[in-house]
C-alpha cells in the first residue's frame, strides 16, 4: 500500500521578497541530503523519483513544491525515516542537529559545454533575479494598497469583542494539557503560494485527514491572523505540535494552523483561498459579522471596491513577472540539459536512494 502524501510550499515569492521556511520543516529529523548545483530541473527530477519510489514502498512523504514552478519540487521529507532530501540553500542554525550529506548534482555534467555557455548562463540568471525583483515590487505595492483597505475595517472593529470571541473559541476547543516531557515542534510553511501558474493552494490535501475544520471568514484587517496565532499559542502551551501556515502575500501573517494530534485546523477561508463547509465537522467563524460595525461594507463600498481592484491589479502584475522569471529559468535549464549525460539522472537517483538506505 502506498504511503500518504502531504503537499505544501516552504518558500514563497511574497510582498517582502522571497521568504524561505525550509529549515523549520526539518526539525526532528536526523539526516539531510543536500543536492548542490545549478541544474534545478535535474534536482527536481531526482526529488520526484525518490518521492515516488519511497511512497510506493509505503512510506509517508512530505512533498515540498517550488513557488518558482509549482510542478517542480524543492524538497521531499520522509518523517518515518527521519530523512529529508533538499535542493535549495538553507540556513540550519538553531533548527536541528542532523547529519548532512552533500551531493553535487553538477559534478557529473559535461563541463566543456557549460563553460562554453558561461555568458548565456549569467545572462539568464540576471534576468531571473530582475524579473523576481520586479514581482516583489508589485506585490509590495499591492500590500500597501491592502493596508489601506485594512484601515477601513480596523476603524470599525470592536477589539474587545474580538478578544472575547477568541478566548471563547479556545475554551470550546477544550485542549487537554499533555504531561509528557517531549518538547513540541512548531513548523512553519505555506499551504499556498504565488507562482507563475497563478496563486495555488493545497488546502484540500493539507486538511484531508482532519475531523474538524474551522473556516474563518472576515475582511482585511478583521483579526483573522491574530485569532489564528492565539489558537496556535494555546496548543503550544499545552505541548502539542503545531503546523503554522503563513500568508503567501504577507508572510508575517498566518493563514492556517493545524494540530494533527487533536484532528483540527483553523484557517483563513477568504479570497484567494476561499472554501466553504462540505463535510461533517466543518464550521464557519465569521469575524466580520461578530466584530465589525454592521453596514461597514455598504457604507464604504466605493472605497472598498477601488482598493480591492488596486491590490489585485498589483498581484496580477507580480504573477506576470514570475512568469517571465520562469521563462528564463526554462531557458537556463535547457543549457544545463544539453550538458547532462543521459545516465546522470539514474545515477544520482540511485546514489540518493542508497544514502537513504544507509540510515535505516
């Protein structure tokens, strides 16, 4: 029987630049296999093969997608084996005490072909960085407009009532306190991301096995992220592992928390990741209805409409720049592919699998 798959992003193109959360998801692991080199398509190919092979062997796998190309992978993690294979640079200090095996993917390349295309490679890399930088500027402009939208609702919000609603919800969850000494882990990631293919999310996959899903509705600035952070803190204080899913637009905000041991999640169920109850155990929490002065939408309708169109326009511009970056990345990959021996993918896949087996 095949193992389960959990899909998410651990790095995203946001209004505050590229935001990496990879190392947070390696907490508790014993071994990291780091794929080095500039051939991103080859590294993704290795990760996809390894994920498929070990999933078919019955192992659970966390599939970490790339926000630069949602069909490509940045990492795969096998929790039961305490192993991750990672294809991006990471900063590991403070996150774990694991062994690290470095695999230089480029070492098997035909260097004469790469050396003859040095200027082309440099040009493509510069174009990628330039397009991504423009995407971040567009997203930042969108966030600035979004802040103006938030200010409308913040001015009409009852914060005391919001605090009371939050505390009442936490009490109704009845989170039992664990007495074991094991330190709980809080892992930070994204359930969705801005990608060249548009805004993509894995909410159905992330929440598939949860008995209770709480859909938080509201408007910009109505305290959804604060609500989620307080629920997460309550779970952490009672020694439960927590998955914190950051906002792909503003990574300082939280869009979902998952406590798998207790079988529940709470998430921001608004555009661009709007979902509605569809099964037993699904419930809505409407912060707008509960905490904002009635009639605010209607009173400020023209301003709200203009600001919403404004920030969405900047977001669309940012996606266009990410598409330009991906086009350059594809061209760069073609240069590497021309210098890749036919047998290299098979050889690297076998080497990585042998390394995993050595840890068993």
